[in-house]
C-alpha cells in the first residue's frame, strides 16, 4: 500500500525538507504486485528506471549478494507454490514448516530473479527507461546519476 503514497511522499519531501528530487527504490517486487493502476500512478509521478543485468558476472554478483544476506521476498502465489513443491521434494521434506527459511530464500532467489526479467522489461518498455548494472556501478555522485538518466531517456527516444 505504501506505493500509493508516493505522490504524497514527493510532496512532503519538497514541502517539508525542500528536496527537489525524490528517489523511490521499489526493488524487484513491484513487478509481482497485481495492483491495477499502481504502475500508472508511479509513472505519472516519477521516472521508472529498470536496472538491467547484462552479463553473467553481474547476475552472479546480484545472486551472491542476495544469498549472503537473505531478505524476505514477495512471490506471486503460483510461483511460490510451484517452487516450494520443488524445493520440498529436492530437500526430502514433507512440510514447509520443516525447512530453514533462509535456505529456501537462497535456493529460490536465482529462480525468482530470472522469472521476473520479462516483467521488468515489459514495465520499462511501457512506462520507463533502462540502464545497465554496469552503468549504475560507475555512478559516483549525483551528477553521474543525472547524466545516466539523461542517457537512458535519449536512448529510448532513439528507439
């Protein structure tokens, strides 16, 4: 529900703190939410930027980071049911209550990440802009970030 408050957060950031810009890092779960109109709302009030992983090394870095510090994740129900069944079978467990949650997250994250890529790309294609993980890794300060966003906008206009 917090995503619906983004326009108000933007207003408050400007009004209360005098911030000209507001960064809303929604993470990967945005593509999982079945909320009609939410992405439209975000696109009306912000610039949607998809950080595309373009090399196997960059993908592995992302996966390793997620595995080293597992965090709660949002799953589409059908994805969770399918992957949980596979995990329980592979681990020879009868019930989800028998599993170690962090082990499941480490196991499922690469599968979840790869399953989300088509949705990330569809959102960026319709509503946003794409930058690569390698480009983002070179950002050192606000000016670099602004240049990268300008480059992403220009790339989209060329297509």
